[in-house]
């Protein structure tokens, strides 16, 4: 039975919606991609629901709404991670990854204050609190500074105490119920596991598609130039947005790189930019020679 037969053979609208959401949820057997899926892609899937709600309300630019919402969520996740009193190197690296991803997006979200001004829908507010609790819990401990941040965002979003209490309780219960069956949850530090395995995933994807990537990149002189320069200096925000757009166009022509276009997939782009010159050095050495 094909994907479409399975979906559209369903007569009940409720069951059809449930099946479609289920198809979007990634439960991988591969541990490397599993940690990325559980930590980020599945966590951001609710943006699909909020985007669909906007569509039903006849909002015109759904793509812009989802991009702005993702940037808002990333901004708040970085803010809560920054409150950790004892940040590990992995926490710092993960924050840099999120910050780099945010700089590449063309949105008006630049600060926590921007987020608070934008988030008004009750579903958006509850979703935001859930993600803040998840980010606080990444080392399996919610310390006092993180509790203070939770209290601040609760007040800024005009939410009741029980909303935060329920969210923390739900996350603890999920861990207790599923820690044996979900390998990622048994990691000592989820931030460390996410960063390490995301790096491995990107390296794996580059190696698997090495020939195709070299061909596509060689046809884009500007992409090659920016990637080469990224090994020698930090790219400007404008250059980062430019390289992101060009890479997304390349990924569209390589089906196995579609993960970069899934919800949250843009978080991996800074890793791609960082890793690809190291894994394909000859292509970039040739580009340096051409420039010289």
C-alpha cells in the first residue's frame, strides 16, 4: 500500500489528520539521526499545526509565519540555555549553533523582547512554555536560574502558574515512561548528545553525497567562494543568509539531503558550512588556487 493510498483511503477526517501527523513524526532506528529527530524535528512539528491554523484563518504568508515562529522559538531556547549556571562546552556550542542559524534567517526576530511582542495566540504561548521546559531539562536538572527564567516568561506571556507546573510535570512523566525505550533519553547530557550526533549526521550525509555535492558546488562559484572564505574568517550576516539560500537550492536537487528542509533542519546548516571544507578539502584547495 502506497503512502497516498494509506492516507487517502481513510474516511474519517480525524483519523486522516492523525495519520498525517504520525507520518511526519520521525522514529529512527539509527541513533545518530534519532537524537536530532527527537530533540529538534519532532519538537518543532507543532509549527505545522499552528501554520495550518493560520491557513484556515485565511492568512496569506504562511511560510513567513512559520519562519518567524521558528526564529522566535530558537531565540527563547538560546535565552533559557544562557541562564544555565554551569554551562558545559556542549551547551556553549549548541547555543552558537542556534545563534548562527538565527542569523541566517530573514526575519524581524532579534531578541527575547521581540518574541514576547510577537507571541499572542494561546496555543503559541503554551507551546513556547513546553519548549522552554524541554530546553531547561536538557541536562536533566532545572536549576534555580532556569526556574527564574520560566517564571519570567510565564509572567511576560500572562500565563497561570499551573501552565508551567503542568509542562514540567509532563516532561518528567514522559522521561520516566519512555527512558528505557528511547535511547536518546538515556544520554547523560542531551545537549552533548545532540551536538555530537548532529555533527556525525552532517558528516555522514556529506560523505554519502560527496560526488554530487562537488558537482553542484562547482557550478555555484559564489557558494564555493563563501564556503572557502568561511574557513578563514567569520561570514557577515548577509553572507550567511546568501550561503543558506544557495545551499537550500542545492539540497533540493539531492533527495537524501531533504533533512535540511524539515522543521528545525536549518539548525544543521552552520554545521554543514563548518564541516564540508574539512571533508572535501581538495575541492576547496582548488578554489583557493583559482582565486590566487
